[in-house]
C-alpha cells in the first residue's frame, strides 16, 4: 500500500487506505476502484498546483493503476487529463492524451 504522507487530513488518509485495501482484496470490482479514484481526487479539498507532492503522487498512481485495469473508460482518461492540467498545466494534460493515442486501444481524445 502507498504511503500518502503529510499534507492531508487523517480522515482522508484513513478513507483512501481503507479503499486501497478493498481494491487490493477485490481488484476486479469496478465500484471499489471508482470509490478510490473519487477519494483520492478529493484529497486536500481537491488537487491542484498547491497540493502536496504526496497527494499528487497518490492520485497519479491510482489513476495509472485504474486505467491499466480499465483502459477503455474514456471518461476517466478525460478526468485524468483534467487533473493533470490542474496540477501541472497543459503539457502534463497533453502527455495523458498522447498516452491514449499511443496505446493499442481506440483513439478517444484528439
């Protein structure tokens, strides 16, 4: 399990850790993954450029694992690109978009 470190409320961390354990126990359960993604997006009141490096790393890690498991869920690729835009700007969002285009899946974002 990932250590999310400082900068987030204890309750938020406890919830993310609980959901992370549920995902590990049942990795094919989409509902658990969806709850985990929502929880990590809500860390620190919503991630942005001023969020802690630990919260940003946690969000990226969870999105990467989620989208590796469910690569054809366009809405989550879009959410990931939007998150990267909020955190690091246009170039980071474009990297998510380029990852989709370079994958073997369908071309979903232009």
